C-alpha cells in the first residue's frame, strides 16, 4: 500500500529526495492513520444519519 501511494506521489511531481527525508515508517504511519480516521468519520457520519432519519 505504501509503495502504491509513493509511486503516485512521485508521478504527480513530488521530489524523490523529499520522500527520502520523510522516511518510510513515518509515511506508512501517516497513510494508515489517515485511512483509519476516514473510516471512523464515515462510520460516525452514517450512524448520525441513521439517528436523524430513523
């Protein structure tokens, strides 16, 4: 998953040395953290809509 996002960032114009500075572990933590946060936000939003319309 991290490789896929890194490849996308490189193709979109991010300098390779900037990716190296950040570090692979920090990037993976950031990507998975953002993914988890998005899933939690979607779940809470869905539950809220069910309470409003239910």
